[in-house]
C-alpha cells in the first residue's frame, strides 16, 4: 500500500503495522490527554522548559508515524520532488555540523530564533497539514494523526513526532525565506527553531535592518514569532557561533565545551565520578562523556580532511609534510607544573592535543573502567569460537555468560578492529603485530610516540580496575611466531628475558604484565608438547570435517593451516561463521575450550590472585 492510498483508520493502522484496536483505544479509550507525563527542566537563562513525554503505548505509535513520514520524505527526495537542503534538525544525515558548515568563514553571520516554536504549531495547523499539503495529505485520517501527535492542542516537546512534523510544516516558510535570501545574497539554513544566515557581501551591514524587517514579516505571516532577544548579528572580527559551533575559519566547538569535557574526564579518572547536565554520574554513565568526545573528534576529523585537501591543492609534496608536523605546534605546556607532565612532549606523534585527550579517554574506558573481561585476540575470527563455546557451555560459566529472555548475554568485551582503533592505537590488520602495537600503551618504551597509559592511570585512579584485560595468543612453539614476538617485545619493555616469559606462558598459559593486564595463550593438556596450538585445534576437527563440513561445502574440508580457501578447502572466515551458527550441534565438541574458559573465568573472578611468581 502506498502512502497516498491511506483513506481510513484501518488502512492507517495497517500501514503503521499497529493493531487498529491500539489506535482506537488511544483515541477513544484511555484518551490522548491521559497518555503523557510532564516534567520541568531548567534552561540556561534560569527559566523552566516543560517536557511532555508520551507514555509507552502512545510513544510506540508515534515512532511508527515517524517511520511512515520519513519513508514518504525519502521517497519524495529520491524522486527529486523535494530537496531537503535547508532544514538540518532531526533528519537522517543532518546535524548541527551540517547546519553550521555552509556558514564557515563568512564575513557576516546572523542568528534568529523562533519564539515558543512547538507551542506555535497548534492542533489546527497539524490537521491542516495532513489535510491539504500537496505531498503529505491524508484528508480522511488528518484528524486522527493530529490527535495522535498533539497534546493540549499543540505539538508537545518530548514526543518523537514533534521535531519531524514541525520541520515538515516549516518547509513552506523555508522556501519563502530562501527566496528572500536570494535577494540579499545570503546563505540560509534552519535547525528546528534556529535560523542562520551568512554572507560575504560587504554591503550587507548597511542592509541588515531592511532584511530583518522583511524576515520578521514572513515569520509573522507564517504563524511564528521572532525572538528578538536571541537575534545575534556576528561580524567576522567577533566569534561567530552557529548552533553551538564556531564557524569563523574552522568548524569547531566552543573552547568552553572542550575544556568542560576534558575537565569532566580528568575528574572521572581521579575520583570515579563526573558531573553532566547538573547531575553527578559514575563510570556506568561513561557513554555520555564518550558522546561529547566523539562530537569533538568528528569536528577534528573534518578539519583534518579540510587541511589535507587544501594541502593537496597547493602542493602534493607539502601535503605529506603537513601530516607529520602541523599539529605539533598546538601542544603548549605553559600551565604544566610537574616534570612528569612535561615528558609528554617527546611522545606527541602526529595527534593534536584534542586527539590525545580522546585517545587517553578511549584507553581509560576500554582498559581501566571495563566492567567485564576485555579480550584482544590475535586473530579476527578467534572471538567467534569463544562465543560459540560459551553458548554451548553457558551453564558452567555464569560469570562470563547468561541466558535471559531467550537470549544470551555475553559478559566479555572483545575489542573490535575499527578505523578508530587504527587511528588512535595503530591496530587493524590482525596477528601478533596488532598485539605488540597495542601493548606499547601498556608498557614503558624509549623515544616512542605511544604513552604508557597503564602506568599513568595506575598512579591516579582511586581504586584498581574491576576486571582484567587479556591479550590472547596462539600457543606456538616455533621461532618467529606471534607468541615469540609478543614475548620478545614484552621482555624488551619489562627488562626480563624472553625465554622466561615464553616458559611461563607454556607452563601456566598466562603472563601478568601489570595492574589488570595479562597475556594469555591457548592451554594444552599435553605437557611439554612441541606442536603448535591454534584456536581451531581446540575443536574436534576430524569429526567436524567428515560429518559436517564435507556435506555442507561440496566435499571441501577445513584446515587451520589454510587461512584462505582453495579448491579443496574452506577458509577461516567461512569455518568460524559455520561454528558460530551451529554451536548447538552435538557433533561439535567444545570440551577442548574448557581449560581456556576456566582460565578466563578465574581471571574475571579475581585477577589479583594471578601473578608471575
């Protein structure tokens, strides 16, 4: 059924994939006015903002309405009937960043705010939109849609439908304003109730008052009101801000936002708590702080790309030099009071100070504040086998996995290889090289760009980490293998003999690096066994190949020595996915994993009892 074919409440319910009884119950049973809870939150100016949040049943329906309207908007955009280049609030691919970007490096920037924006969009306007709009009209159900999305006769702040509907209703106003902007040679964007105009026209200063009068008339005629107290004219020699971002030259957050975020993080490191939105939070809410750092870093990445593009345009050779040297000038230590803070200067590398702050935060989040066992594996597929084994044996390892509401909940965090990990810690490819690269941040080196964060945090955190960090390596006995490389690297950093580490790993299958960090190798029940043990060797490979793999893959088999498939074998990627998807098959024996899982379980329960003595 197409959008325009909705001509009844039954058809609307069908299109929303919601029982019609649920909709009629909301409209005529419990009634909409009883489906909201209200609360007040403080504004920056000291006044209160009333939030009317829909209750569960109504919110569910409103989210379905949002999906319907977004699908219709995407359809119109794809057909090039509507171009959404003006509004940047609550649309896919749009944000305060995309809203601010067109106004970067402009001579004049003008900010205009619409007063009581949502309150200005009353029931009649919502009903009229769905009754008469050329592209979104559903006249037979316009009243029902208005009832389902309005509260006390207007769009409520707190409902998921309000931002989207307000944006759609404002499209006519946007087009009229855009026409006015062409007259004055202005760039225009809108983020919900924030209107922004910018230009490099040197004559706009003298035309500013005329434009503002015409704009005010358009806004009033559209049923809105301009908030004159929040109207700001920003020339190029002042700080220009658009939706909280500085746009003078580079797109950036306000210095106050960055300093506040860094301060919140430093307090978290030293006390275990931080304050956000006026509320004291613990490490359990660290994702909120992560969001602030990610937001800052997204702008840093954008500016980095902009610098790279500009450098390429100027000189391809100079571009390479830029990558290595540009951000070193940003590091200033005028406020440093301790010598141990000054030694950072030798370890800066190519990251800016803001990127270094984010790097430190990421290390803290994943390796210090981890509330579950954190494992970094040698191979990309290793985690699949461990997860499959735990699902099969979950009754034996309640510390590591649980089964709730017909779903498994894993209490292990496997570090994924992502672009972020590559950029901030140099890891991506897999193998022993990744292990040693990440281990640089857990040990002390000489003249390295990587800082020993493990020692740094050990000195300032109020209590020891709750859970261990494990670097998992195959148990290989030959020369120049990942286990040998990791052992050799650790020996050089820790001041011990390589063979001592290797011997300890072969005997106990773990080696304690410091604080909560361990290298773990695959256990074997055969003492002094000289054969190599890879994680696939913990399975009953012969039986799996003969009874499962040959039948499933046209006579092919799997060999752990074959990283990639060929005419006779399947590769590790396919095999690991097969084991993961068939963990419950009784022909797959996971008993070989028990010794490894026992070790991980023991470390999780009390890693302090595991030392190298």
